[in-house]
C-alpha cells in the first residue's frame, strides 16, 4: 500500500480509504468488523465515516455506523493505528432529526462530542463539513442557480474559530470540507490566511470518477496550488462502474436495486459511457472496477480514493486495484471516451 501526505500536514494516509456508509443498514456489525480487520491487514489505515451514516439515512439508524466502529476500536485496541475521519451533517430536510442549527458553534461542538462518544475515542484525525450550509451546486448539480431570497449569512470565520477551539482542546486534529465548490474552499482558505491561528482546510471530499470528472474544472487547480487534496468518493458511481448493472441487470441486494432513487449514475448518458469504458477495460484485459479505481489514483490532486463495499469479495477486488498500473494506451482510450461522454453524472 502506498501512502500520501494529508494536505499540508505531516500525517500519512493510505491511498485507498475505507468507506463505511453501508454499515448498519446494508451491512451488519459483524460484516463491518470483518472489513475493518481486512483493510488494516492490507495497510489501509485511513477510514472515513460520518454521523449521517448509514445511508440512506433513517432517524432510527442515526449514527449506527459510528457506533459499529466505536465498538471495534474498543474491542481491538487498535484506534491508534487508524487515521480516522468523520463529518458533521449539513442542514437539510432529511437531517432535521439530527439538528436544525447548521454549523452554529453549538452544533459543531455537539456533533464532535457525539461522534467522539460513539466512536469511543478521544480525538478525530480529520473532521469534515459534510456539505455547505448555503445554496450551491452539489449532490448531482453541475450548474449553479443563484437564489436571491436565500437566508444564509456568511460565517466562514465563525466556523473556523469554533473548529479551532476544538483543535486546541485536542478533540480534532485537522479539518476538511465535503461536497464543496471552488468558491467555498477559497473563502475558507482566505479566512485562515486572515487569522492563521484558525485551522486550515486540508482536504475536500467530493465525488470523482470516470462518470464525474467535474472536480477538474475548478477545484483541481485549487487542490494543486493550495495543497488541499481530494478525497475521492463514489469512484465506482454507486457500483455502476463495477459493470454489474450493464444490460439492465438489477442484482439482488445491490444498492441501486434496493434504492432506485439512487440513480445519479444510471441515466442513459452514463449507461452509454459505462458501456464504452467496459469495452475498453475488456480490450486491455482489465476488470472495469479496477480500471476505474486505478484511473482515479493517477490524478495528481487525489490523495486518497474512498472505496465502499457490501461484500468481502467486492472489497478484495477494490483493494487489489492498488496493484493495477494503467498503460498510456488505456489512458488515451479513457480520454477519448471522456470527450464523447463528458461528465454524464455530475
């Protein structure tokens, strides 16, 4: 396993990150524990979770994923071997059961304290804002539509001041964003520069895959020039880039089968692109999943690729992608397909 440096810190993270959002709904505690055991054996010491998980979220399952992880940490005694990331849920109608005061200082403090308790740990290595409070384009929106009646009040400095106090207390070590835009990232960085005692954003956790390369449009430059790395989530597009849904197949127990509204990567344009990528992978003797993951890993702005699996078989295949090196012919083929099918699933 290879390791990269987290943002501008000296913290090393595995280039593959263990995603956990299915634990507690699609996966049992025992299955989650088995994944954690296997991941650590493979050198994957960077793990990502959130108070929102598992997803799709249900009030009665609130934070079950963190609870499962916390029990493993207590049982195994291996918390110190893990670089642990978690997130505070952003404001939305479907998170009203969690809280309704966004990233207010009280909300941030309560969220961190809750995660620490559930995770049975004294600190979180990377604490992230799951999505912006303001109206902007994320969760599948490529273009931005301004809302002149929006009630949001800018609070970048206040958010960083609160997170800085939590860093000073030793409860979190570093901070990051998720589902963020170039404007949002730069505003947070400017707030840090204005008062450098405030913590610095180190990462952005956004979607990035063969079906969604929108990160390259503006955020990639920010990542490279500002040393803020991408933690790429959905690198297989809800499993679509595993090829298991090709031909209209709906595998029993698969995420898109269970939750049909998770169709972000299943529109007709995405299907056509996936078929083309599948042909390219077959031509070069690669599995579609491993080619897709290996491509994400080649991007210089990506610091870790978050993989989530509902079975050990899937997890093993995904982890083995770390050994796959793509030839120049494959990379040229990928670019040719991207020109024909650009970002079908933003």
